[in-house]
């Protein structure tokens, strides 16, 4: 039994984005004693890391840390979690903002017991963005097993259909409300932290790398879902074309990153992510050949270097220094040939493999969406922090590409920057 | 608290369909407890019922419904003791009736038949009732004195940033700096790497502005030429003694005896008195850790920002690079010092150095690692210093040989701007040797982007040495803790005081002391400044939590703290030694002295204590022991083929959620197990296991987090310590003529819900193969 007594502080903080950075900022600030509104657009918290199978370099499941964070939220009434929520408008100035938040309908109310009867009754299968469309899900569903809040949601796609009625009829607890409408609320806050995160760069835009043209080319985020026990294949890594175990896999680094035509910067995490994914492959397929095509391997620091060393010891992991220029598919076998120019020797290297993983980079969410506030951005869409002005801050990957550790360091600090704005008031 | 009990059974979510709720109700009523059922306890009506009951005086509720992980807010009744009996996840969902059929009316007639699932539900109800009898509402720990002042150790860029950030939030700060001036390493820089968009150009060092800001801040006290002699006490009221560097004073922190001094000449372990005598000799002239310095200054929390020193490259395998032999081969730190003085000139003869080679990696063609302690910083610094050569000499040339150019994230922009400079040659390559060539140097490299074999004439060569954390060979914090003066070295961090948690970068094993900057890992200025802000937040949070008498992460907000019944303490010191957070000190006799605000409430001390004198208000030997004892253990007196009874003690952080998710997926496991959540496997006291076996239970398993280098235990050592204790319990079992296989420990990660039923079932099968516990029925 855990509970707290008096709070030392007043004034609220709005945190936009319930991924790992937003969760961190929100919880760290609330545990100092501040009121926090955590605004998340999805029906669940956890953001990108909820989709990951494991973290590098510990190879531990992200749900482990999420669970602790969810428990911290459960034990702390100072955090108000708003899911399916988006900030619509921000007025005011540092110390006193009016934040208008739109709450989109979940069509499931607080009476939901998570029994699952609605999903069982629902027949419509819709594409599942959580799994990058690699499988479908029911129109009434729990976003994923560990989802917080643990509550079902109805996809807007089934609203107005017979299926929605079936789901409603199946609910013994009167938890489905098909009349639910979007509504708006206004929150007064002294500071706002934008932890709006990142999107995987759209691999289809990288013409020469064949994503979307050839079946057996996937992205690194799809690989995370394939390897996850709760993913579309229940953790089996298979070729999309025939669901067969791949005997050879190529990782194409800097797929879009460090590329003036796409993302000019380095996305920070993709080298370590591919090395980590090499362990996913090795765990399942002891004999598979793994090829990693790279420009530089960016595995800085003791821990990451140690991890890279461990992978280097694997005799069936081959590192090729060279940027992949093109890919070709053999229509009969569906195998993919990766062509790279070896940066050192100048020779063209060709490697035919069963499966290609594109190490696509991260693009800030704000690159493609206009945030409704007076924020400044760099040319790539990362939000710039103006500490002198204060009031609004960007945390985590909304501010710059980073791994989870650095994002959390940054997000913890942004909790203090927000508090400073309140304390100065 | 005068307890008034009430038992409430929910019939929703399949509970009522699966279980005989009336029979269940009867179990509680037989104990004389008011018992009510409700079709949907979490619904508005159900909650109203509970509220009315509470208004009517009930203050101790056993809620038989769903897992405590859900409906946490619905069933939160402040001022009441609430036990959540997990009938839904723990019984009904995990034991579907299609696999565990209920008894038919006909079967019910024969008393030799039993319904495993119903039995399970009844046991869990009894366990819940037993627990609430033994627990109390926690009362927050009140400190006798308290300060919100923050101590920052280190007056470099990180320390000053932390100080400024804490001060801006209204907290008074003292910065101590070993040197005679603020500034640290950055004072020696000519220019520095960019810290903000567009990350393209070098900027003047930001250190001067920081120094000015710190000096102008009336909320910040600066003590230069000062180090920490000791930090005693606990968060909220650390007593800190300062001294001049190198000075010897009586409040220098005493060190624990090294292992080799704890034995006599014959190698036998010394007794307590002899140990204490030796300890005093070893630390002669230093006051014991429990003696508080009356002149000491009080601080609430500490930020450790002691920074780094340049690595000594002679310790690396790089004789082929000529360092130490050839004066014009220097490290990056030495090169920076030259650049800071003026134009870049050669150390050997003071002549202009117009051609400079920068070497990132010492491993020839054998190893592509950078110099040790490098991180990404050394790549960036080489680029910065290459720029100096170009700034100083129009015809200057810089060559950077690297294996992997490490300019992660937006630092790529700086790399790109350097690539635009026609006088800077950047190439991957294996540097094979550096040798003298007349008055200059020659660098041999192979396999480069500029050619297979390359010889570069150079005036100077610069080695990209790493940043060794100040904590590598000096505790710095000098904690007056019985476990020793430093951050606990668990052999993972190579001298850094880092967190091993990806999600929780500020969690170390020393509550209230938060590391930032280069003591954590090699960092750029930008990263160090950000890290400092985070550490300042954690320090503030710890101060506020201490003041409220609640725990910090991961049991944030927990008001309980360990209570000791000292009269029965045998001074075995296990609690002091095993606490992952060093929360306990002990006196000369070995009696533990708790420091509640250092405590993280994992219960490892409770698990360690052979006398069972440590407990928490809501979690103690008796509360869990009574739950164990309330489990029904049917014998042949009851049924001709009685079911096995297996106890599982499961970690509530990872194993319990795993089991809940398995249940959500209707994955089933043996209905003969009874699970009890524990705070951490480290808190498991072997008495619970002995009790279970002596009352006839057939087996006991522990289910917890992974340990080892990549441990997932939120309390660092819990599952590892439990493993050690379980090995020791084997002897006790043998003496009882019980097979050691009756007790086992399993590791599970939180996402392995698909594996957990099999782990449990395999264990139950192995116990069935052993046959029933011979003590059954006694």
C-alpha cells in the first residue's frame, strides 16, 4: 500500500506525449509534488518503446520499465492521464498557459473490465498500425496486453456498423457507449513539455532500397514487432513472402539517415538497434548468416562498445563498410540482392539474402504535423529549446535523435525546467 | 488501528460463472467476517456499496475481484487497509472451466471429489483474510532535522549547470571544487563543440558564462580548494565534512577492512571483537562513521559531478604510435593545452605544426575500437582540433584517421561542416605506425579511403585519448556508510558511476546521491549540461520525498519503512551487508542502525534476517507467514488422492504482471499452486519456505527477475541474493530428509508470459514425480 501526504507545490505542468520521454517528465515532476496532465494521442501510453521487443544493450523488455512507470502513475494521484487526447490550442505565456485539449472518443467508458467479450463478438478485422500492418486486429480491441490504461477501445472504423452494435451487445458491463463524441477541455498550466517523439522515416520514400516493392524487405521497427512475443508472428522471425525462416539476413544501415535527400542527420539509435536485432536472429537461427552494411558503426561509450565487441565475436556476422546503392529481387526465389560499394576497396559488393532489414531512422513527429503552439524548430523539424524564455520545452526525441537512456536523462531535466517556470511565477 | 473487517466478493468478469460464490462467502462468514457479494464490484453501485460499508465503520477490506494491477483508483480507499484477492486473473482467467471442469452435481455427492479451482479461490480468500489481520496502515517516517540544501561535488561545467538549475527552482546550493577556481576541464579549452542548433561551428567555451552566472547567484555558495572528507547520515539530513585536498583530518571517512584483513594468520575469520579492533587500527585517527561531525554542514541531497581526467595512453597497447618516445606525439588533452596558449607549435622545437595527424583508434588492423573511455567525444574533439590547425595556418593540413567516425545525432552537422574544409582529410584507416622522419614524423596507414597504403608526413600526431571518470580510483563522495565510501562497484561500470537501468538513468545504489556528466560516461558539453539538469531534479525530488517520509524510485511514494525489533538482534550483520542501497550502518557491536531515507523499501533486510526481527507495516514476516499458513494442505485424511500443494513466491514487479498477462490471454497453469506476491525476491525469508514445507506443502518456487550483468531486478540484487539463499536452504532440507528439488527459483522477464505457465507446470510435475511431502498430514 503506497500513498503520499502533502504536496509541496502548486501549479500544473502539461506534458504532451506519453512515450518514454513524456512518461519520464510527467512522473519525475509529479514525484517532486507537481500536478501533471499527461496528454497522449494514442489510446495507450508507452509510445514507440511499447513497440520494441528489447532494449539495447541489456536485451531487456521495455515493458519492464513501463510497468514500473505505470505503477508510479497508479500510486500518484497528481498525474492525470488523458489518452486519445491532442492539444488543440495553447494561449498565454510562461507561467500561465491555457491549453485546449481535444479528447477523442474511445467508445468505451470506465466501466470496462477488460473482459474481452466485445472483441470476441466483433467480426471486423482492421489493419493494425501497432504492428505496422503486418497483421490485423479486431475493431474492438485492447491496444496490447500490457496497455495502460487497461481498457478496450473501439476503432472509429466500426462506428456506425453492425459490428459496433454486436460489441455493445456483448458487453455485460454497459461499458460501450457508441454515442461518445469528441469533446474539448481546457487546462491551466504554468509550463508545457512537448515530448511528441518520432516517427520511423517512411522507407517507401527511399526509392533505391526497394521497400514496398519487394516482399522480403522490412524496416527495423517491423523487425521489432516480428521478434516480440506479442507481435504478429508471436516472436517468429520469418520472411514475409512465404513465412519461412530466413537463412541469411542483411541489415542496411543509414536507410534514409545521413542522406541529404532524406534525413541529413544521424538517427543515433540504428547502429545499436541492428546489432541488437542481430542477436534476435542469432537466438532463433544459430546458423543464419548476418550481413551488416554500414558507413560508420556508431556504438559509442563503454556499454555500447562492449556490445559491439560481443557481436563481432560471432563468426557468422559479417560487417561490410559501404552504403547500399541498390537492391534487386529474384522473382522466383523472392531473395533480395543487396549491392553496395565497399567504401575502402571501391569494389562493388553483392550479397543475396533471404531477408533485408532497413535500418530506417527517426523523424521528429513535428516534421509532419504542425504543433499548435509558438515553438521554434530546426530545419529537420526538431523543436528548439529556449531556456531563457522558458515555459515550453521539448524533451526526448522531439528535441533531437537519441537513445532511451539519453532521452530519459533529457526528459528528467525537462521536468526541472518546467518546475523552474512554476517556481519563478 | 482498531480493525473492522469486511469481505467483498465480485461476481463479474466470469468469477460468478466459474466459482461457487456462495461457498466462497461461507468461508469468510465462518471466520465471523461480514461478507457481501456484488455482481460488478468495480461498477458505480459496487463502489457505492463499499463506500457505505466504510461509512459504517469498516476499515479493513478484503476485496475479492481482480488483480491489484487494475482498478487501482476505483479500489483506493484512503485510511483503509485494502487487500486485493485476485480471483479474476489469479484463479478464473488462468484456470478456465473448459480445462478445469467444475464438479457435476453427481460428483459433488462423493466427498472424495474436489474442485481444484474452487479450492484455489477459497485459499486465496483465506490468505487475504490472514494478511489483513497482520498488517497496519503505514505512517510516514518523520526526520528529526531536515534541510533542502543541495551539495554539488565538482565545479566544472556539469556541477555548475546542476547548481544553477537547482537554484533556479528555489533550492540553496553549495558547490565544492577541488581546484582553486571554478571551471574544471573546460577552462583549458580554446573553443568548444556546438551545444545547440545548427551544430555546425565551434563556439567559444560556455564555461565563462557559467562561472559568471554561478558567482552572481546569491543562492549558490562556492567552496574552491575544497573536497568532501565525508558524507554521513541520510537524504534530507546528510552531515558533510569538507577539507582541503590532501589534508588529513579526523573526519576523513574510515574505510571498511579489506577482505584479506578479516582473517587471522591461519586464514580463519576473525570474531566480531577482533574485527572491530582491526578496523580501528586500520582507520586510526579517523572517527567512526556513526560519529557525526558537530561542525559538519547539513545537506538534503548530493549531485556528484566530479568530472574526468585525460586517460593515460601509455597504459594502452599503442607503443607503435610513439607516444612517450617521440615528443611531437601528444594526446588530445595536451594538444588542446597547446592550442589554448596560441598558435599550434611542436613541443619538440616550438616550430609551427602545419601538418597534424589525428588518430582515433590504436588497434592497427586488428581491432577497430577507439581508445578506451572514448565514447563519441573523442571523434568530435579530433574534428574540433583539426579545425584549429586550419584556423591557425592557411596552408595547414589535418588528417583524421578513424575506424568509425562517431558523430551521432545532430552532431553529424558538425562532421559535415568539417568535411567541407579542403584542408582536412578524413579517412577510415588502420594506423600501423608513427615514426620519426628527420625533423618530422611519418604516419603509416593501410586500408584507407585515400589508398591501400598511405604514408603521411606530419609535424605532430594527436592521439584521441578517452575521458577517465574521477570515480575510477577515488570514491570522491566519501560516504560514511558501513558498506564503504564509494558508489557500490558491482563490476559493471569500469569506474563510472552509472545506472544499469535503461529506463531509469539516475538510479544508483546510493539514495540521494545522483551522478551527472563525465562520471557517468564520456559526454559532450551539451550532454553534460542536460545530464546535470536531470540530476538536479532527482536531488530535489529526493529531498521532497524524504521530507514527506516516502520512498523514492522504484517504490515511489511508499510510506512504509523497515522496523527492527532490536532486542532479538544477534548482530549477524547480514542486513547491513546485503542491503543493495547501503541503507544500514552498524555500531561496534554490529547492531544495525537504519537510515530510513536511504531505504528503498525492497525488504532485502527482511529476507536476510535469520532472527526475523525486520518488517514493514504492511509487509512482514508474519503477514506473509500467515498467508502461507492459511493455505489448505489436503492430505490422505481428506481425500484418497489429495492434490499437490505448491507455493510460489512471485516478484510483484515483473513476475506478477507476467502472470496477469498470461491470465489475460487465458493461458492456464496448474491449479495446485498458490502464489504470493513479494516486493522483491530479495525480501523472501527462508522461514516462509520452511513453514510451507513443514506444514506439508510439496514444493516451493520463487519466480523473479533475471540476474547477472544485465540484471532486471529493480532492486539490483534481489533475485541474485534469493538464489544464494536458496542454495543454502538445500542443507536444511536434507536434514529434514526432504529432497532439495522441492525448492527452486526461476527467472522470468516481464514479456515472457507465454513461457510462465510451462515453468510452473514443469515444476509441479517434477514435484509430483518426487511424490507427496512426507510431513503432509502431521
